[in-house]
């Protein structure tokens, strides 16, 4: 079932990429000969509507769009005979669809989590048999004061607790509107993985609508895109290790999916949020990588169109087709190599 869910999610991201191309092509009056669900060979033709064959194919990984005259400038009314801005618009639509899906997924996640109130400190979890549990602190308490220190931030709480190790410590909390005082003794030598008093701190959140969460989704996707595009610079500077920046294939993505699915969440964070964020990250990567100026990718085809748009001079169609075909074969070989590496040299996940 996990494999089916993972394949379905990846297929959906690829499907929406192609759907973006399809919708904009139809809006800009470029004929679409076939819209395929899955990749060939063809299983069955479902129906024909407005000149487009809708087909079901054997390989269940997304879909494809076959435009009229996609590689032939001699086909009247086809893709290659369209104006350059029309071709660029169609090519941009796929990556923009993936980026939009990522923004939507992140925005839904933020709307479910709410907006953190960083002026307050929330107890998100209490370790068993810890000083906090023994004193009576519970998940959901809002910390107000540690001895004489106001709990204005998690750092302030940590510093106040560290200054009171092995001493009676007074803690004031707000529990459902009631102010309650507790006394406990922070441990100078706590068990591994626990703090001095045995709590996990965070911030309470206030509900926000999906519309209010959209700027957060856009900002997150923007940050991810920036990090992805500056990855070569970060590698050159030694900011990140080469192993941390390696490409992964379907097995590697599935391994990470399994890891993300098993990550423990706090009571205030639903378990599905991590999965939404993970697939949003993949969708962002699909969108950004397809915009790179590499022949055979959408960005590469846009690059071939720019001279015509800027200078009115078109690169010969035969040259463009040949370069795209060679690049496609090289990319296919690279994908095979990357996927083989997932088995030969699996990525190392945290224990």
C-alpha cells in the first residue's frame, strides 16, 4: 500500500505538470493531438474530444501531451509554427503548475498548523518520569515564568532552567486560562535525548485561513528554489557535503518517503503534514529543474525560442530537434545511472 501511495503521488505531480501544458495549449489555440495518462505503450484510447485523443497507457507515472506539429515547423497551426510567446507560454505552464501545486501544499500545511505566536512558549510534550511530569506539568501548558525570568522565548526559558540546575525552581504556567505554580528540580545530568526538566518547547499557534497562509507557501517555495539553484555555489564553497547534494531516483525518494512517514510528531502537529511538505518539496524540484536551460527540458526549449522572440531570427528547426533528441538520450542515460546508484550506493538516512 505504501508503494502504491508513493507511486500515485509522484504520478499525480507529473500528471499536473502535463496538465499545465495541456490547458495553456488549448487556451492559446494550439491543437493537442493526445493527452495520455501514464506513459506508452498505449493500453487503450478512452475517447476523443475536440480533436484530442485521451489515452490510458501502461506505465503509471504521470502522463504526457502530444502537441500538433510539436517538432515540425511545416505543420500549419502546430506548436512550432506558433508565435514565440505562445510557445514560451506553453512551455512555462508545466513547471508553473508544479510550483503552484507546491505553494498550495505548503499553504494547506501552514493553515493546518496555524501561525506561531513567538511571544509565548508552549509545552508541546512532557517526558515520562521527568521532573516536569512529576511536578504536574502537562502538554498544552503555556509557560509564563521560571523563577524571576519571564518566559518570553524558548531561549529565555532554557537559560533560566540552566541557571537553576539541581535547585528548587518555581515555574508559573497558564493552563486553560488558570495561572498555576509548580516547583521542580532541573537535572544536571538528564537521560540522553531529554533536557533538564524533560519538556519539548514550541510556540502556540493561532488559526489562519488558506488565503492568509498563501504568502508563507510562496515564501517557502521561493527559499527552496533559491537553495536548489545555488546548490553548485554551496558545494564549491564547502557549505554542504557532496553526499548531501547527490541526485536520487525513485528508490531514493521512496526511502526518504518511508523515513518521513515514520517521523514522530507532537500532539499539535498532524502526521500527514510532514508528507505534504515532502511532496511539496518534490513538486518544487520538478518545477525548478524543468526550467533549467538544458535542451530537451522545458527551460532548454524556451532557450531555443528566445532568439526568435528577441531578434526575430529563428534557430533552424532541424538543429533544435537534433540537439533536443541527443540531450534527451543523455538525460535518459543519466536517469538510469541515478536510479542504479540508489541500489548500488543507497543514500544514508538518519537512524
